[in-house]
C-alpha cells in the first residue's frame, strides 16, 4: 500500500479489511455505527499501554453514547498479547488490530515524524512518568516506529470522518471532550 495524504473531516475513511487479535473480522465498510478508530505506536510503549488503559476505562461511556472503539497498534499479535494485554488490569473490550507493516496507518495518513514525536513526548512527559511509575506499564520491546504520534478518527455509520486528531493525547480528559460533545450534540456544538 502506498502512503496517502492526511485525511480531513468529511472524507470517507479508506477501505481496509483485517482481523483483530481475537480473530474477529474488521471491515471498514461495515463498521455498523459510530466508531472511534485510534492509532497508537507499538505494544511495548508505556504511552500506548496508558492509552489502552484509558480507552478501556472510557469504553463503557463511549458505548453508552453509541460509539464503538477500534485500536490499531503497529505490532504483532504476539507482542500485543505479551506487552499490552498482560499489563492491563481489565481486558480491553474493543477490537485491537495488529498492523506491524503499518498498512492501515498509511491509508489514514498516520506516518512517522520525528519532530512531532519529540514535541508530543516532551508535552506528555508527566503522563509517561504516570504510565511507568504509577500504572507500572514497563517499556518493553521496541517493535514499532517510535516517531508516530497517536491519532484518532471519529467515523459515522456511513464511514465519513466527523472528527479527527493527528496529535491525540489519550491521557488527558480534553482529548475526549470533542468526542463526547459530538456524540451528544452532533457537529453543531
């Protein structure tokens, strides 16, 4: 798959078909409702484990507001099992897609950028400390691209992007505010 441009609100999400870590089919043309598609770095990343932790704990409220969640991680299924699932206190109730080749990342325009990754890491250093020392998410394998910045796409049932964020800090409440506002009040907030 060749790299694509960054997407924008109003775009249709790219077509992709894959299986999540539990073998469940995920087809972008058949999401069936509003879906939050998230892109994280790699399974051994404490930031990404904290993001999975946060998404897991937000899931019930997102689901209550009619939103499903998909997390894409640029690691193998085995690495996700070992480095993400075994570190979480609650099993994530949403699909986690292994994408070590970063094919889906490129379709969504989520590509490495060293300068943005450095800025993101510096801005979120306190969250890294929280992830490592309070939540005990260890830095384990480096089985992915460190220069990716997490992103999300809120997609309606027709596959049209309603919100997006190519600099998504899933560790802060503020990242969820526009998502909940959109789910509760629509695009005219």
